[in-house]
C-alpha cells in the first residue's frame, strides 16, 4: 500500500531509523482496501507504542488519493489480545478512567545517620553526602543550594544487601526535607506506570509526574531487560531531566556494561556521569551496625551476644538486620521482658528466641560445597570434575571460577582453599589471579558467567 509506505518513510525521518525499524516498519499488513488498512503487531507493547505515537497523527493525516481518511485497524498476533489496547484504538469517545501514580515509599530508617560506610564504600557514601549536603554536625537549612547534576547520572551497583538502596533513600530523605521534588521508584513500578499510562491514554500525566522532578531515583535498573516500551520512555525521561540539569540516580546489581538486553543508547547514558560499586559490609562494620541499633533499643546487648549475631548471620547485612529486628520485636512482645529498666540480653535468651532463624541460617549459609556445585551445574559438569585431577579445558576453567568465587564470597585463606580443592595453595593463588586478570581485562564472557553464577548463589542464600 503506497500510502502506508509513504507514511513509514515520513515517520522514519522524524523518529530515526532505529526507532522506526523497531516499532513501525515491522508491523505486518494483513489486507487493505481504499479506505481501510489492517495491521498486525507482534505483541502488546508494539501495539501500545503505535497507539501513543502514530494513532494521533494518522487520524487526520493518513489519506488515500481521493483525500479520504484511511482507517487503520490494529490487532495483536498473540493468542490472547490485550483488550485494553484494542479499546484505546477506538475513535469513539468513552469515559476516561481515573489515572493516579502511586510511587514507592521511602524506608524511614534508611537515613545517613543509620548508614555504616565501610572503607570500601567511602566513594559512593561521600558522593551522596556531598549531593545531599549532609554533615552530621550541621542542621539542614531550608532553601539550601544543592549540587544537582554535577555527576549525572550517579550509577550505584553491587549485590543485594550491599546498602545501595539505603544510601539512595538517605539522600532522598535529605533532599525532600529541603523541599526538593524527589521520586524513588523501582524499575518494576516505572514499567507498571508506563503500561497503565499508555493503555489509559494518560501519557501526558505520566510524563508530567516523571519529568518535572528535581531528582529521580530508579532502583533495580537491570529489571528493564527486554522491556522495550519502558526503555523508550525512560530514554526520553532521562534526556529531559538531564537537559534540565536535574539529578538522576540509578541503582542496579551490575555495572552498565554488564546489563543484559537494554538498548545501547540507554547503557551509554548510564555511563555519562559517575558509576561506582558498593561492597558488602565486613565484620567490623557489621558490629558497628548492631551497636548502633542496640543503642536505639530498649535492651542491653553484651559483646558476646553481638559477636554471636555477627558470626551466625554474616552471610549478608539483610539477614543480620532481619535477625536483630526479629529479636527486638519478640523480646518486646514477651511480657516477661517488659520492664521499666533496660533488659540485658543473654546468649541463652538469644538462642532460644531466634531458634527458627538460627536453623534457617544454617541451611542458607553459603559453603564451598554449594559454590562448587553451583559452578558445576552452570557449566554442565559434575562437582567431582571440579575437584578431580583432569586438566581439560572443560574442567580446568570451571575449577578456576570456583576457586575465585570461594575466595571472593567466603574470604577463605589460600591454604584452606588448597585443602578443599586438593591443590597446593600456590596453584589456588595462580587460579584466582588468572580469573581476576580476565575480569580486569574486561573479558565479557568470563564476567558474564561469573555474574550469572553469583545470581544463582544469591537465590540459594
């Protein structure tokens, strides 16, 4: 159909070839006549994009040689068609549903005062303190001039439980108190808002909500994978905020180059500002965290109790905080411990009160055996192959990865690792250095494999 081909060419000049090829040019023509064109979209996202970006234009401008409007009928190839999208394509007026955006709430305890910055996390901590003009010795002043956009975006990444969400929320609390308009949203929430806005025809309200901000914090950025319509909207939202000098903070479990199935133009923008990682807290920082929490509670925690908590719940900060909060709540609700004076927590009382969590932690604790089995499963071999003597590439490479992860995750000394893998400790050192060398040289295949294995390990702990 010549009229359709002409329209596609016009839109390609306006939208760009990449966007047109992704969303417009691959719409399938089912059949047509002088006044009707029947198209088929590959999925509901493409149909939603068409309704938002193309439908308004063709209602008035898509005509045949006799200057009569050509009506476009759009269907979806999937078995279950999106009824909301089909309804949105109708030209008759209908009652517009109420459209409201509900954003994710900030955790009231995620403040700078409650954040324990380890030595490894000084850069991201100082960066966000600087952004929020946080100084524990000085009160916040209304009308404070903040250094928004100095590094834009700020991209924080690290494994679950390293503190990136806490740090970002602390910054959000501080900026909101100063009167700035700040939105914190998980990528899942942003995606939900995009889909609802398109289906209900409220893109104007959506864009107003997300693009007239001082600060946008987007968590779980890796979840944007393969969500084309969401990425399209985020791209334009990012550009608007960035061009207006507004601050963008992105959080993810991996660095920008490691993001999977996200448009290169978005990944490129994620790298414009400053990208920095957060590491898990060490035992010394965990002790500081528990002592800080203990000072705010109604109970006294002796050193042996704190040491026991750290030793048992050292797998992650999340599990440690969860255990502490469970202990505090259970003791508080226990009438026997309610008193006008602070109660001393004994080791015996702790073990009795947290018996279920202690048993669960024993099952969930990461061990060399779990790491070796997970690596073996990933590479399609047996754990015996990793622990065996074979020097074939199929066994040697996974063995090096397993040694690297045991060293990284469990902080085991090389002598101990040598005993586990039945190797001399110098062999283990060489293997660990070899994997690190691959990672430092940005070996994408090795980095991607280790990243996927770590995600599998995270699900087991």
